[in-house]
């Protein structure tokens, strides 16, 4: 499920336009997923939106991890606050991502 929010927001403290940070979160279920745990995860996704997060995609995958979550948050502290709430359902490893265009700009 993809939940939609505005990509940019106005910082109330600096009155400037801010762009959210992009996060790739790798998840492993702590136990076999059930309809109840999936419903709880959905509730937490909705809560994440209220906290300022934006869920761009949720993918169940084969291999070392069970789920890959792509999200945006205003900052790493907001992302961490949201990720901690999922701790009873999944263990997570979060990566901060930047576009290749932004990465190339860092080379100069």
C-alpha cells in the first residue's frame, strides 16, 4: 500500500522549503506473519504518516530480508522514532539514500 503526502514541507522554525530524506528499510519478520500482525503494521503505517513520514513503497522479497520499505521522513530522528514502533513485528536495518544525480554533485 502506498500512502500519499506532499513531498516537501515548510519548516516552521526556519520558514524555508525542506525536502524529506529518503530511507530504504530492510525488514525481517520476528515471527510468522499473520493477518493480525499485518493489520498492526498497517495501523503503524498510518501513524507514521501522522508523524511526518511518507511511505513510498512496501515490497515483500525473497532472500535475506522479508520486506523492503521505501519511505521519506523530514529527518533521521523522525525515521528512527517510526522504526522503533515496528520493533515487535520486524527487525530493521535502515539505509539513507540519495539520488544518483545528487551523489554525482558531491563529486565536484
